[in-house]
C-alpha cells in the first residue's frame, strides 16, 4: 500500500473509486467528485490500473461484432426485396 | 437536416438491392440484440427482425425521413417484438433493486473496516502481461470477450452491446430500451466490470 498522509485520498477509498469509474467515463460526476476522482487516480497505482483496464475492456468490446441474422434469413429478405421491387410501377427493376 | 442513411433510403426507393443489403447488414445485429430482450428465443427474434425489414419495404413511401431511419426501424421493431413477446408472456422488466448495493469488484479485494487502510486494495489489480488489444492474443481476447458478453445478464448484455460494441450513445440506448439514464449507466457499469474481470483472468492469470 502507498501509505503516508494520503491514506484515504481525500475521502475516496479504492472500494468507492471502482464504483465511480463509469460515471467518470460518462462525464456524470459533479465537479467536486471529479476532482476527487482524478486526485485519487493520480496517487493510487492500483486504481489507475483498474481504470486503464476498464478502458481497455471497452476498446476490445469495440472490436468485436454482434451476432446477426442467419444467412438464410438474409437471403429470404433479399428475395422479398426482389418481389417487392417487381411489384412497384416506378422501379427500374 | 439530412439523416445519415438518407442516400441509402433514396436508393432503396428506386429498387437498389445493394442499398437494401447494406442497410440489412448495418442494422440487423443491433436489431436482433434488442429483439432478444422481448422474445423468448433467437428464432422468434430473427422473425421479428425480418418482419421489421418487410415493414420498411411496405412503408417506404410513407417514410418521410422526419425521424432517422434507425429511429424508425427500432420503433417498429420494438412494437413487433412486444406483440410477439406478450403472446409469449415474457417479462422484460429490469430488476434494479440491488443496484446501489451490489459491488462490481469483490469486497474481499479491499481492506476491511478494522484494518489500517480500510477500503483500499489488499493487492493492486495485477498488470496484464500484454495488451489484449495489440498482442498476438488479440484474436483470443476477442473470442473471450464475445463469450463473456453472451454470459452477461440480458439487460447488461444489451446495454454493453449497443454502447461498446455498436457505439450508440447513452441517450439513444435509453430511448431504445426505455431505461432511465441512471439505470442504463448501472447496467453498463456492471457489464464492463465483468468483461474486465474476464480479461484479467486471462491476461493476468488471476482476477
């Protein structure tokens, strides 16, 4: 542990910190809480690492893709599109 | 104001199949995810997505672009899904009752109240051996994250999917899922914490 005079980092414990990360990342902390959060992260390597790992997790999520409809369902939709188009008077077809 | 799918919608109106395919590929994944929250099975959810696209074709001449296509699609999707969901007697309300008290990091990771530093890490989170983003294991990290995402409770899964995988903003997600901003944030918070924990288990060897 880091010890010293900053033991409770201005009244925010690590246990409390981890529950604030999403509010912080969503910019939903009021000015005072934001300052306390940022002071804590500057002094506490454990919480800095936790915050980094949450950010990294969101970046990995951003590189994944969601499951989509089956190729059969997609094929049926394109078939339906062609019949829809052939029924339209103004479509070039 | 011109909405971003305007060109594709114009091409769709004149029968451009490529435009239709592009829209289907762009929106079906998130539509399927939202539909899954209303109906009991993947099969039915897929039907709901298909019915929504058919409804778009049927209604394209009445679609004036006052709302974005995306907004229109999801509104119709949710209506269709709810009709199917009610028929299947599904309950889709979110249970937020444990929201304020349920911690996302195990309490035993922190010092107890009678220790010298109550509430502080017993041990810091272990650094990851390499970045899940850039390492040779990136492919495995993606598989792991997809797997963990699928294991999340439904409401966490859908919020994390829309926010972090598909990049929707919080206002859109709240509107789509009929959630308050605070509830949406709690679901996102818990879901992300679980994904981090899964990556930690893999990249650090310990939680």
